[in-house]
């Protein structure tokens, strides 16, 4: 029986084995796709199964999605064999292979496969939008109603079906149930927001928002009616993002058009605004961590100011003493300095403190005195918004964090 515990494996060996295993996986996937394509061409799934799809699910134990994707990729790679090599080499994944399908032609397939290699799904989507631009989508704002739960009547009857269980005797008495039957409401999940490039300068955005957000959009359109008589959603969104980004940059990085006189702080953990601005300009809104091969981290989210020399060891909040790090690499550096177990205990204690603080936090009420929580049994109304925006607005959407708040100076504890 294979061993699935690797706790005894040293770090360098585990890293090497994992990379070698990934290489084997890519080569195995290419070989498996070639086998599926040939198997399907010969129709060897007959007579046991009516289709290759059923064979993949029943015999190969693939899920529905995995079976569909592999069959589609296998057929595509059979038409363009260069895809087998690209998948085995890791230049294309199963997902990016399927993204190429609408654009592959016999006369240009080789060049397109090569020029689109080594790209993520997002990068490939932008590449294809540049090569094959699409027209803008129409702007649509429409309500999406979520059905409310419908309780069963209190006097629901139990009826025995003769054909359902012929072995069981019929009940002696059929009467009303004492308690009402409660069926949970089936609420369909909200569709995931979608930001897709249409061309090098245009993006399609589709998102479902609450009624409150929809009302804010309508209010913004009304306030801008003298400037934007048509109330174009893309223009309203662009102006709103300009204002929001200015506020966030001021809060996070001390950004301002009129900087004051620099002031030094005696508190080592307090970072003056002029230091934040200088560190941000130097590091370019990106994590500065570099691995052993000199490759810099590409993360631009969850950035934090990190003291190069820990505060507990005399580090100062100066331009030369600070750097931008993503949260993961900031915590990695703290574990390297103080130890993994020590940092785990500190993070656990901080999480417990936040939990206790949240439990005693007062409940927020609306202006009319009612609770801000939705009432049970009511059906919330959401609105689906679909619009095309310029390439200037789309990066601003990507720059917005999930949680708004100041960047922490550092998460290393004081010793």
C-alpha cells in the first residue's frame, strides 16, 4: 500500500520530489489524452457503454467535468498534435488548451500554440482578446429575484402509494400530521463575478449586487445626470473607482497631492506618511521577496510594510529600513526569525483576541431602529449588472482589496 505521509521527508527532498512528480503528471496527462483520442476514434467503449463519456465516468472513474474536459482536449489535440507536446512540456495546461479551441485553424495553429505558451488563464484571455477582439456587450441592469421558502400547509396528509412499496401493508389510518412539514428553501447560488477582456482596451464585467448597491448606483446616476445624461454605468463606475482609489491610497500609503513637512515618530512601529509614500514608490506596489534564484514575488494584494530589521531588535520605520511584502512572505520572514511554533502561538492568541472582541461588539442598528440583519423568511432581491468598461477601469477593479484597512507595519511580535 502506498505511503501518503511525508512528515519524515526533508524539505529539499520533498521539494525535489514534488517538482519531479509534477513533470510526470504533465507527461502522463499528455499520454492519457492521446490514449483517450485513439480509444474514442476506434469506438472501443462499445458495446459496454454507449459513449466515451460514459466509459470515462464508469471505467476510468472521472467526474462529469473531468470526463468532458479530457475528451474535448483529446479530440482537439488529435487534430493539432502540437498540443500533446505543449501539454507534456508544461507550456499549456488542460484549461488553456480548451481556451484555444475556438481560435485554432490548420494554417495558424502551430504559431498560435507557440505564441500563447507559458501563460495563465488570465494572461491567455488577455492575449486572445488582443489577437481576436470582440465587440462591446450591451449595458444591462435587471433584477434577479430569489424565491422565498414556501412552507407546507399544517394539515398535510400522508398518502401511501401502492406501487412504491407493494410489500408493505397499507397504514391503518390516514390523518393530518400534528406538526407542519418544514422544507428548507432552495436558494440558487449567486453567479460568480466575471471580468473578461473583449479587446485590448475593453472589458466585460458581470456582477450580482444587492438592492442597496443598486439604489446607490441609481442615486449616483441621478447626481451625475447633468454631466452624464445617459447615465452610462461604465462611466459612473469609472468615476466612483477614481474617488475610492484616492481614499484607499491615502489611508494605506499616505498618498496626497500636497505633502506636508516630514515628521519623524518616536514610536518604532508607527510609519510616517512620507516614509510610506517613498517605500511604495520605490517598491512599485509589489512584494519585494526574492527566492534563491532571484525571482521576485508577483503578488500585489495583501501588501504590508515589513521592517527589514525587526522592531524588537532595534529596527526603525525609515525608508531604508522598510519594504513591501505580501502577507505570506511577511509571515514567512517572521517564522524564519522567531521560529514557526512561536509565530503560530502568537497568531492563535491574536485570533482568540479578535474572536472575543467580536463577541462583545454592539449590534449595529439602522436609522429607523431596526436591526440591520435580514428578516427570516423574506426573499432578498438582487440585481445583475453587466457592462463593458475601458482598460483603464479594469485594472482599478483588480487593485481594490477585499478588505479595506490600513497596511500593517509588521506582524512580528515584540520579544
